[in-house]
């Protein structure tokens, strides 16, 4: 009898994700996503990526959610679960925080997905400046939130 497809989502998948990040596959895939994007969008994604990975040494890059309409997948950063991901959209680059509704945000960077019960996001257009310190603070808050959930 063949293995169930849902087995790929078991806790046993995490070491494979770390191995993929360690051997550079996810990193290379994200490089390809950046290169394939319109120049300004690739630049925004690269800048966000740099802020995210430098925020905490335990953050791992992954590429998830590959589908026919988006075969390259989505750049995702994890630490005790999904922290955030970046969508390259038609007119914006969107930084999504998976538990953003639970993050205190004194700088008021979130500007979309404000009605979601869990997710919060920041849309960047071609002329928008990225608040590096603000994004780093949000990433670190997400790391702390995920660590608290993992310890329960």
C-alpha cells in the first residue's frame, strides 16, 4: 500500500527543511525568485530577505507553496514554525507575518491584511522605503512568539 501524501506534513519533515537550507537549495530557489521578478520587486525582496535572515541566526529559509500558477513557489522564513513570507504581486511586494495580529507594532508598519484574525502584512511599492529597524523588530517579535508557542 503506498504511503499517504499527508505523511509529508509530519513532524519528520523539519530536519529535511533544515537540510535543504543547509545545502543551499532553498537559498538558490529564492535567488531564482529574486532574479525572475521585475527589477524593483527583486530588489525589495532581496532587501527584505537580508533583514530577515540577519535578524536571528536560527531563521531558516524555505520555498513553499509551489503550484501551476506560481511554479517557483514562495520565499518563506521559519523559526519554530512559519515566521513570514514574501509575495511578489502585480503592483507590490508583500511581506506577510503569519501571526502578525499577535505582534505589538509600535511603528505601525502593517498596512494590509488588517482585518485578518491572524496575518498582518506590509505592502511595498516601487518608491516605498523599507524601515530596516522596524522590519527587524517585527521579525524578532515573531521569533519570540513562535518560541513561546513551541514551549507550550
